[in-house]
């Protein structure tokens, strides 16, 4: 039986790989870790073993990367409706749930080993992109305030992001009241915005960098409200924007990425090189950084497969299909091969060339998903509330 919790086994070694985009150097280790992970789950999760059996699949069939798509794929909808656990309850160290708008949520459990691998990945990826900093900063979180025991993945991610540099303060746009309901933090936002504007006017030498963290849509609405009022800030150089929309890709249908980046630069004085957008999901918690070309580059920890919805076979680069992933991250649940309900296209730099951002790995581009209208409605509600808060700050 594979012992994937041993720190020298392929999986932890993969997650400690020094260069997060060295796909060719780490490929053999990746395949070994995936085979081991499939075996681990097959021997611990009877329901998963039955799925593999039904599909006549054995981990020995993974000989090269071209075989990865054959691993029976678990749709996120299946994870929402069925329990697929490979560890006993007493080994669960962390739980994350999706923020699903439709009521059905995924509940994903982590044991210590998966948490350790995830932490190593976050450290490597954030260091690589220059996001870790010893300089204290103020955080403006355009999202939800966390609370003890919070299980919502996006809230955990935003909170986690506020540890990449020491926090002098954290202001949350949405705070929980005594009834456990989230409400717009009017006072907090008003204070923080007034302070930023005052510091700009007085050219205060004691300004700390600002890190704006949260959903792209909220950041867009805040920036456009400030823009309408002619606010132009020049925040200290290590200020940055850290965005993660999870599945929420709706804003791309409303405005373009370039438009958002220009707006952020105009209003906050944060250049586009300091705007970091990440994609990750509760069911597939791997960090994909979106470069300025709109490419989510594949890191060493996973492979991305865009599938034909009928045959589930990979489609050629540039053709739309269903976004799916392969990663050996999880030991608590068999999430080694999962399929989302997002539409995407794959692409890759020409042989011997790199993307304009300098990265040489393949990438996916998101095309949106079914049911986006509901999300747009949510965002419009948030926009109204933010507008009121900004109005009150003047
Ligand atoms: Zn790129």
C-alpha cells in the first residue's frame, strides 16, 4: 500500500518542487505521484474503487502525460451529491465548502498531509511572483470577513492572502452582524477610504503599502466608483491587488481584463504587473496565476485537460470544451481527476518560445459557464451597496 504521507514520497516532493513552472523537469515525478494517488484512493474509498472498476481503469495505465485524461473523471456535481472520503473522520484537519449560489455545495476535507502539500505550493507560487513581502501593509478585503470555523473556501482564501505580508490592519467590505448575516461594512470602508485620500492629499511619509484582496467584481465596482469621483492615488510601490474569483467568471462578460487593470492603475496607482489574479476552486485547490495575456498557466502540481463534453476526450488546443484537472494534491478525497462546469480553451506557446509574460507552460483561458446570469445578479446587488458606501465617504 503506498504511503503518500511519507515526506519523501513523490507527492510531497512534487509540492516542494523549486520552480513552480518547471513542467518538463518534474513530469516523471508528477506521473508517479498521480499513479500513487489513484492507488491510495482505490484502496481506501470503496465507491471510488467501484468507479475505477466500472471504467476498467488501473493506475498502471498511466504511462505518460498523454494517458492522464483516461483517469475516470469525477464531475464537481457528483462531489456535491456523494460522499467520497478516503480517510477516517479523526484524520480530518480542515474542511472547505464551495460558496455555491444554487444551494448545493461541495464539502472538501483535508488531512494533515494535503494541508502541508497545499501550504508548500502556496509558498512557492507566491514567492515566485514576488507576493511574499516582509513590509507591513494594510489590507482592504473586498469580500467577506472570516469567523472562527468558517468553511467557505473563498473566505478562507481571502483571509489566507492577508498573511503574504504582515498585516498592520484588515478592513473587510462585508462583516458579519450578531445574527450571523453579512452586511456591508460602511463605517470601516468609509474610514479606510477617507484615510487613503487624506494621506494622498497630505503626502504623508508614513504611508504603508495597501493590498486590495478579493473578488474581481467588487474591486472593479469600488475602483469605478472612486474613478467617477476623480480619485487618483499613488500608493507605495509594494502595494498590490490579489484577486481570486473562484468559479465566478462573470465579470469578464461585463468588462475586459485590460479595462480593469487600467482602472486599478488610474485610481490606485498600482501598475498591472502588481495585479495578481488567481484561479482555484474548492474541488481543485491549485493556484493558477493569470498572466497579463489572460492565460492561466499550468504549474507543476497539476495538468489541465479541456474535454469534448460527449466523448470526454481532450479537444485540440484552441477548441472550446469542458475544463477539467488532474492533481495528486488530495489524500482525503479522490479528487485526482475532476471536471468542472466551466468552458475553456487550452493553448501553449510555440515550441521553443514562451508566452509574452515569459512563462513557457501551457495555459487555459476561461470562456464562462452556464448559469452566469445568476452571478451577474449577485454582483449587481453588491455594486449598489458599494456605491452607497463610497457616496457616504465623501
Ligand atoms: Zn502568459
